[in-house]
C-alpha cells in the first residue's frame, strides 16, 4: 500500500479538514489565497493539522516554484541561492520553512530584505507559537495563523475518505481507539491505519494497541471519554476521596492515556484546588510531571499513584484560583488604574523602602483600594495569614 499520508493529502484548500477559520469561503485567509495575495505567513499548531499541506496548496494555487527547507539543518546560502535563481523572474517562489522556531537570529536577518522586497513568499511552520522565537522585524513583515487539532468528526471524515479507496474492515472499538488515540493528528491516524492494514485487513483493537499502546496526546476518545475519566479523577481528588481518585487513575492508564497528560492535570489541580493550603503539593505534582516524561509505563503508574494519594490527602483551598479570576475580570472590564508615583521606575518619588523599617511600612500601592484575595484559612494558608498579620503589626 502507498503511503497514506501522501495519498490522502488534500490538494485544495476546500478539502483541508479542521481549519474552518482559515478554509471557509468567508475567512480572510481563503479570500487572500483566491485573490493570489498571500502575505508572508507563519503557521503554528499541533502536528498533523495541515501546516505543510497548506503551504503546498498555496504554492499550487499561485502556480509558483515551491521549496521546502528544514530550519534544523538550514544554511543561509540556501536562501541566497533560491533568491538568486528567481531574481529576474516574474513568478516569485514560495519558500516553506519547517520548524521555523529554530531559525537563528542570523538566518532571520537574511530574510528581512527579501521579505521587504517580496522576492519570495516566506511561509514557516512550527508546533510552537513562533511569536516568541521570531524577531520583531520578521513579525512586522508577516502574519501568524494558528492551526487547531482536528476534532473527532474531522478524523472520522478522513477515515471515511480512506475507506472509499482502501480495502479493510475495522471493529467499532478499534475505530474508536484509532480516532481517539490519534490526538487530533491526521498524520498519526493515517500512519497507524497504514501499518495496521499491513498486519491484517481486518483491524482489531488488539492489533492497534500492539502498534500504539498509549494515546499520542490529550485523550479525546469517544463517549466514554478520557476527558470524562480525567474529570472524575480530578473531582475525586478535590473531594479527598483517595480510592475513587485511584480508580479513575487506573481507568485512564488502562485506556492508554499518556502519563504526561495525567500529570499535567495533577499540576493544575495542585495549584487550583490545594494552593497555599499545602504549597508542597505543587512541588510534588511538578516533580511527577518531570519524572513521567523520562519514565514510561509501567513504572510511571507508581509515580502517578503517589501523587494522586498525596493530593487527595492534602488540605484544599481555591483562594489563589478565585483571586486571579477576580483580578482578571476587574482588569478586563474596568478602567486601568495609574501606577502611583512612589512605585514608578526608574526614579520613584516618595517610595518608602520596607526593609528600612523592619520589613513593612504603610504606603500607597494602588490608586484606589481594591480587594481580590480572600484566604480560606486552611492548612499552611492559615500560617501565611498569621505571617501577614505579624508583618503589618
């Protein structure tokens, strides 16, 4: 069988799945493409969502020469050679740079003048938001477009496309696992499907799990979803029910959920639901996340179990969570407050240095009196309350 990822790669923008914000007829990107006015663009988002495919579609739509470069092994001379080749050409090339966030500052600087002069259309792709890795000069000359993980219904459409041309049968539980374990990644789905059909034309859950034992990304399985199981685990920990939390943890593990997905949710819970009632909870959860990234199953289950038991046993407080929500709501909806003169930089007027007066002195820190934080007075949070009171007396 031919490589399914290549055979079923969309050839036109209308066939690209999961990116309606870019591919619908009313979207700005669609209109720019059809008008042949594509700007220098940087695509970012999870793998297997169509970033490379979109670059190829752009080149095809413009009927332009197309170059694919990899930022991890790119040499500046490659840019210069392409620009020289098309220097006097009316038709400008499309240069696609994969892993664009890995471009060095020197490599980016080489692109500035050609981008300014429109000597080529530069398109980059990254699984990270390139805003943080691209220089201001590159960003000012280009547009950023986000690609989103494919939804289950998008992957199901892709599977149906394959079924119309490839002869195989698949059990329902195997189909659910194929869709759910691919984590919104079309390439991952096609790769697993391709090798599963090479094992047997009738695809079973057992065969799929022998090729892919765990979910690739955040669980997005069908009705008995891993998200529901994760939610049940989190709610059980929040309610301090150790055995229920362990049960749902075991269900997640048995369902093939990746340990890093589970650990990330435990890190969030440790701050959202425990917070300063037991500050060490965040430390342990973060250590758990780092550990399971290096240690896979079956050993990771022990690390996750330890963390779940500790979090479920800890005193609970959501005061930090509620405080930041209240502050953000105020900042979003109210007029911005001026910073008091005594706090401004670099030469504050009238700032009183607390260390000169035993660690605290009364002075204005906000232009008006506001109250966002309310301690739950639980666990170590109660000790923090006592510290603050002692500091200010």
